[in-house]
């Protein structure tokens, strides 16, 4: 199970030295963050709508958001991840490495982060998940400096 030579050959192709190119991190990290935040923002904004407009608790609102949008997030994320498989067969080792990293990162985000970690982290924080909205509705006073 620890021998990854076949995987390393597949990702780096023939003639590669087996190292990950530094440019892979420069490209993949911003892309993964951007693609992940898109779907997570959709999930959290739907949970906020359930929380604010339907007066549900955060746990119930998160559950309703997962029920309503979870399937769409999973399917669209998996389709996006699978679209990177085609680039793994390119002749450029750097393109293989980028597509390999994007594929696994997107699958991890879709199958673990959105379905397990986000709801798990939102449940204990309760109303504090929505603190910018709470601060916006807080009363304030305007004073004149004299």
C-alpha cells in the first residue's frame, strides 16, 4: 500500500524526476479555494435564509440547506472534479500534476468538507455563525464630537 511508484509515474510521466513542480501550488491553491468557496457560499447562504426567514435554529437551518442544495453541490462538484481527469493524460508533467491535485482536492471538498465539516462546525456555534448580520442589526448611537 505504500508503494506509489505507479502513481508517481502516471503523474510525472516518463522522463520526469518525480518532484512536484513549484508552479503546481501557485496555480492550484487559488483555484481550489475559489472553486470551493463558490459552493460553500451557496450552502451557507441557503442555511442563512432558512435561519433568518423561517426562524429555524442553526442546526435545523443547516440540515434544511443540506437537504435542499446538498445533492446539487455534490453532483456539480463531482462533475467539475471529473472534468480534470482529461488533463491527466496530457504529455506535460506539470499539467498532470495540476489536474491530479485539482481532482482530489475537489473530491475531498465535495464529499468531506461540504457534507461533514461545514455542518459539524456550524452546529456548535449557533447564532454566532451569523455575526455580521447580528452586528448590522445592533443599535448604535451617533454622537457629535465637541
